[in-house]
C-alpha cells in the first residue's frame, strides 16, 4: 500500500479477510477490521489481535454507524457477506439480501460521505451462472443461477453505481473471485472436505458425478490480487481473479489421495440447484490492470493446505 493512512477490512474474521488483514499489517498498514462475529469468532485473527496496528470492531454492517469508522481511511476492502449457494434457496435469502446487498450499499454510501479514495469489493464467479464453456471475460452478460449469485451481483453493482455518483471521489474495483481455497477455508468447501475425508476415513459427499470443473485459486494469490486492486488504475471496474484453468472435482479427489497416500471415501448425491458445470476465468484483465497472475498451482496449494491441517487442531486421524 503506498499510503500510511489506515485501511478498513470488512468481514475480517473470515477466510479471505483474515489473510488479507495479515498481509496489510505485514506491509505496515494500520487496519480497522470489522466483523459482526467478533469477538466470538476470532480464531482466524490470532496473529492480527496481537498486532499493535490492528483495531477489531465487532459490528453488523447493516446496522452500525459507518462514517465514524471510515473517516480518514485510504482504502476500504469490503469482503463481508454471506457465502454459499445451497442455503440461499428459500427463507434464508432474506439474510443474503441484508448482508450482501444492503450492507454493501451502506458501505458504499459511507465511502461517498467520507470521501474514501478507493473501495475494493469482493464479488464472485457465481455471477456468471449457467453459460457455455468458458473462459468468462468480464464483458460476458451475468446470468446467476442461484439466489446467492444474484445477491453478489447486486452487491457489486450497487457499489459500482456509487462510483458514478456526481459527488463521489471513490473509485471502485469489484473482484470476481473464482473458488478460493487454502488454510482457514470454510468447512463446507470441497478441498478441505476432501483432505479431511482422506485423513479421517469419513465419507465425502460428492454432489453429482464429480465432472464439474472449477477454476481453483489459492488464498495467497487472491490476497495478492486484492492488494493490487487498491492501487490499480481504475474508476469503476470489474476484474476476474482466477487463473484460467478449470480442474474437475474428480481430479481434486485424485490429488488429495496422492498427497495423503489414502483413499478419499465418498458417497454420491444429486447435484444441487444452482450448481454449474464449469467456472473458468479469463485472466487477461487482471494481468493488464493489476499486473497479476497466479503463482500457486493446485497440487502445491493443496499440499500447503494439507500441511496446515495436519499441524492444526483439526480433529482428524493422521
């Protein structure tokens, strides 16, 4: 970061937010970390909480008075939100709209009021939905196939609308992350589940036949792209964060077995609503505007995640 002014990270206790906060602190930034799960869910923030330049704020973005937290801020990294496609069907969608849309509007409005120079927004490859085989460029018409995807698209677009406000000095970069994985990944995500299944012998639920393909992106590469977005030459941009290589679920399971030396036991269930056959990023815009390309391949990234699992307090037999 080129400025010593403080930055804000929303969703700081989450998977990506906690890694981003650590990287910002390592660069010498003062970080205000906002998360409604604090202090109950601060295990991801063990290192941050010991750092003198980290200020944790336990608050709900849909309710808290944000301008006092945004005064004098150089960059807001808005990573907070409700993840997951399956739970977004049905009555829980009210929480998706509150956390992914309303909260994003309130963040953008506070940036407008406080004249924050840059807002970086975490979006998702889910906005592309059911499409012909990729890669997907940012110019592709979004067609989300789940309520979750709809909420992420709405959140990024409301922030981009604020960039065009006549009084705005805030430039906005919305990053469409493609299937992020690595240490501290959510428990319901595939790669962590596959590695734990191999280590514990508990069957892994596979939705469909394992032919779905995903553009997996390791957490350190995602953090690098997110940091670059803070200073990228942009006024209102959407940028893919994915390497441009899709890997099948079956290949992930094979890699988990090779790394652990154990079979991944599995049970098959029908594919769930909103699942798409493939996600695949066109990474050209990220290379051009962020100077970014991924450095960690799938096997290397999974090996790093396995090493973290085996040295952490994850209850698996090793």
